[in-house]
């Protein structure tokens, strides 16, 4: 298990374990050149006289939930310092309190006399107001989003046309953490029109693609060596799990000399080539091994006791089960305590938001 502070996703690539990345806020994500807002005819026609910041906040929330523009605010009965900034603070506080509303990603405000006019920018997949002649790749689910992101890994910008208005921005951001193998950070643009990729540390995109290709080759070699066509999925899963926990040591530099911890130890390359990894390397390696063996598998970020940690979910015999190779490292064959578990053990924990995102990605309850 790995102890480290929760940091923004972009910074997480500098010391990525896959466990501690926090979701980027809307104003920190890449932004496309196109914006979308609802027609002005949907904006209430008469100014709304307000006497408190709470009344402004209530109207902003009502507008966002209805995916419309807010009323013009009449501030003649309210003394408000720097009203343009104040309304922006109220807007972003609303998104912080209810992340499901992040499809509204920006607000601009202008004051003329006592009238404050605001305009909210909405992701086009919620409004249907895509830019004219938009030719983005159609994506209708989190699984499709992950598949498209993997297929176009490392491209400059990947245009999207999200078709399911029920998708939540935070769920999409968490789903994209399944992409990039610890080398490339995949992000959704503020307006949801593009996928973009950022390389880890001081690497180039090509460096990252080369490392990911090496990880794929290493994983395929292991699968070929330790599994046979006659094995069931459960037998393949057990053989690959035994291989991983029996051949990979924990990189103690995480605790003793974190500044010297190499990126490789946080990826499948460290686990499969160097046989040295921390939780991110173990879980990314298991995901890759299982996928090569035809077993659907995802990484999971949470905590083990008081430490941030990363493990896996995989589909066996029609059921999503939990796997924690890091915790079971070095155990003899057959003695695994965290292989194909139906429930998390008492020391393992994930947030309600993470659980919701996982269930949305899997299309199944956990």
C-alpha cells in the first residue's frame, strides 16, 4: 500500500501510482475552441430582483438543472462587491457541492448599471447544440469512451460526439483513468468535444507509446508462458495472479527514497520487466495480463487502512470480483487472501463517487 497526498490528475503523472489522482476541476481541463449555450429565448424575459447572494445561487442552480440561461439579476436591492466575481464564485461552489452538474462548465458575467447578465456554457451533449457540421466520433457509454480513448491513444485531439445526455462528467473523467497505463493522462475537454493526451513527467508522447508497446509485449509473453488454451477463465486468472505475486517485489524506495522512485515502478513495465513495482504497477500489470487472456479487468483507486491504494476488478464466471495483487505479493500458491473476492475486506475502501462511477462503467451493481 502506498501513502501519499491526493493531488490533481495532471500532477499525479509526475509520481503516478494510479491511486491518488483527484479529478480535475472543469476550469483546469483542456478547452476546445467551440462553445455551446442555449438559445436566448429560453432565458427568463424579466430581470430577477434579488436581495441576497442566496437568491442568486438559487437561480443559478435552477438554471443549471434545467439546462437554461439564468435570469438577468437586478441588484438594485443588494450591495455586492465585485458582482461579476461573486456570481462566478457562487457558480463554481454549486458545481463543487454537486459534481453531477459539471456539464455546466463556465459562467461569464457583465454588469450594466444594476443589471447583472450571466451566460452559462454547457457541454453540447446535454443541449444537443453541437457546432455546425461537427464530425466527432459517436460515444454513447463509458465503455465506448474508454475504447475510443485507447484506439486513438496519443493523438493530438480526438473529436467526440457524446450521444447519451445522462453521462456525468466526473464518471467520464474517472473512466478515462483506465487509459494510458500510467504513461499518458487522457482528459476530456471542458466542453466535452475532445479527448486529449498528456505525457508523464518529461517524456514525449512517443516515449510513452513505446513504453506502452513494451508493456503489451511483456504481458503477451507472460500469458503465452503460464496459460494454455485448455484452461478456464478462472484457471487463467489464477495462473496469472500467482505469477504476478510470485515474481514481483515491492519497490521499497516508495518509503525510503521516494524522490528516486522511477516511473516504471508505477507501471506494468516495472512489474513485468523489472519485477519491481508499487501498487500502481501491480494493478496495471494485472489489468494488462487479464485483458491479454480475454478477461475484462479494470483498476480501482481507494484506500487500504489509512493509505491510498490501487487494486483491480475483473469479470469471472459472469461476476465482477475484486483482486489485490499488491497485498498478496510473496504469498505461496493457493494462499491468496484477495483473489476473486465477492466483497471488499474491512481494510479496503472506496468512496461512494468512485463506486457509482465503477458501476456506470461496468453496467452492473457491485
